[in-house]
């Protein structure tokens, strides 16, 4: 709905003269340009070059993982470890119904069956109790998804996985910088993945990373992402593989971004606190982390009051110069995964949730404009 206008609501105020405040804008004010020019000047622009290893080492250091493997985007970051876990036809992987579609698509791409589970009403994330109910003899893995900078209840999920002998692949695409009891998400399970799309906390334009503490699994990931080529013998391809490699240019941007990660996370924490303080008088519900979670506040998201016309709210805010976006639609409502089963919590979140502008460079004045736009939009519907 980010491109909506106020045409459907002629009584709405016209778009103000101020520039549109977007949901996200990457901050490229560090060494990004210098590192990219170095790639160009050195001619190392493809999937070989010094920045690949440097960026992998930087993410390993941030997360505390033993190994980090850079790949071309966040979606293949999920497919690669699923493939390397030998998940395929006849297997089932449990995944939240409320998630970005890549989580589900990558399971289907292996030939396995995605099995949807419910979300928790507080943090909107995977409900461990429902996970347990959905385990069958065909279940091979659990995929917790750390949405919007939150963190799933990993101790509970790992305990379930241990008892049933299941793999755990964490989708931490939106959670770089998020910790649970001091441990970075993505490092609890057998492997974890991150996305570096243009709207992520660290961006490479397109890009992803797989982290793991398992030496053998890390070697298999690295070999498989490079067409299955031997790690010691060039052009000798020992296993089925893919071209999932990241370019040196993307890694150069990512390294420069990661150098400033503490400052980026601090800025996002500030804006999240601003929203929670200045919108406290509205009948909205923010995503609420479980105890012990330090959220990266990727996109500050909230639930509108029941009965609110979300599309109208978003159009109102757009007309006032503020872009928003809806949270994800439930995967079981998508045509290719259509199911008659109901997930009341997931469906409620998906129907009422919106994400607010959350990029690090937001000024207090801009944050104030966002709060004013949301307040006015809700007042127009008698919800504030």
C-alpha cells in the first residue's frame, strides 16, 4: 500500500510539501564508496576478492558464530543449509504461518512440505507449544523466524528439537544485532541465516549469510554454494551445488556497513523508544519481546485497534507524507499454500499490523511527523 494515494478518501488532507518519509533508507555514509571503488580499481568485482573473507569474518565476530558463509541473497541463505541438511521429498519442516514467504518457499524448493504453526500474541513469533503438537514421524527440522528484530523462544524450541532429534535452522534475516540472554540469534540452532537486502540493518544491496558452529557443515555449505567444486581442486565438482556466491562488491559494502553496526543499532534503539513514548496514548499494540531479548528494532511495527480500516490509515499517512507498510500476510493464505486451517493469532497480527519508518537517520522532527500522521489517521476513524 506504500504507493497509495488519497483519491479514495477525498476528505483527506492533500500531501504536504515536506519530502515523503520512507519506511526505510540505507545509511551509506561510511567506507562503502571507498571500498567499492577499491574493488573496481583492483578489478576484483566478482565472487573472488579480499572483501568476501573480511565481511564473513566481521559477521562471525558480530554474531559469535565460528563460521560465516556469504551468499547472494537472504533466500538462498535459507535454501543452502536446508539442502545441506539433506532435507527433501517426504520430509516436513515446521515454520510459522506468519512469516515472510521466503521462509516457506525455500522449504518447498527442497521438495519437503512446509508445516505451519501458530504465533504467540506478544512477540508475534513461533509458538513452541504448537510446534510440538505438529511434529510427525516425517518432521525433520524446525525453522524459527526472528521477525522484525525479535527473538523466538529458542531454549524451548531447542529442547523440543533435542527430544525429537530434529534440526533447527534459524531464519534471522531481520534480526542482525538481536540477542537472547546475551547470545546472538542465529547461533542457537544447527545454522542461522541473515539477509542484507537494501532495507536491512546491514545492507549489501542483495546478499545473505549462513552462520554455524559445525566445522563439517560449514565446509559443506562453502562447497555447495560454489557449484559443488572441490575446496582443494579447481574445476573438480564432487557434489551437486549451486551458484549462490556473493560478489566482492557486495561484500565491500557489507563490510563498511558492519563497521558502523553499533552506531546503526543505537540509532534504531533511539527511534524505537521515541515511537513507544510518543504513541503511548494511542490504542495500538507494539510487538513485545520476551524477557532477555535485546531487539535490533529492524522495523518498528504495531497492531492497529480492532475494527480499524488499515488500508485507509496507510493511505491517510501517505497523504500526510509518511510511508508505511503492512506486516506480512499469512503464508497459508497464499494461493500455492492455501489451507482451510485457521491460525487465529497469526491471522489477527497479519490483518492489523503495520510497520513505521525505521531507518537510522530519522530525525526527531521526522519521528514526530510520523506520530502525528498516525494519530490523525486514527482520529479520522474514531480510534484515537
